C-alpha cells in the first residue's frame, strides 16, 4: 500500500499495517541485536508458534524490513537480519516506546 503525497493519514495507516500482528515489533527488536536463525527467534519469543513466526518473517521480508540469507552447507543455514529500512523503522519506534513508558504506566 502506497500513501499519496500529502496524505498523512494514509501514510501512518500504511506503517501501522507493516507492524500489524502481535509479534512483528518484537521480531524487529530481536533482529536489531544481530542476525538470528529461525530457532533462535522461536526460543526468544516465548509463545509464538512456528507457523506465525514463519508468516511474520515472510511478511517482514516482503515489506523490505528484514533480509533472509541462506548459507549453503551440509545443512542449510538460514539467518534473518534487519535491512536498512527495518533499522530506520525500529529507530522511529523508540520515541513511541519512551512515550508509552511515560504515559501508560499502570
């Protein structure tokens, strides 16, 4: 979905669409530390199913936020990492996190 120039509402809606799903933001945070293998991501996100993890990684890759790299060998080794756009988006989420820590305390 592309936003029209000058249509801020559509642009914000497009970004929120990229992050829809319970796990996408958490996946971006996990990938910000270093490239991760599927199993590492699965273990670090307690409660995520393999099906959902796989679907979210495919969506993040399709949206240009994460990169899937295959390393051939006796056993196929696949790593996921953030793209430049993924890192920029994650940086844009930091002020939202700070806002929530200030205003959404229980």
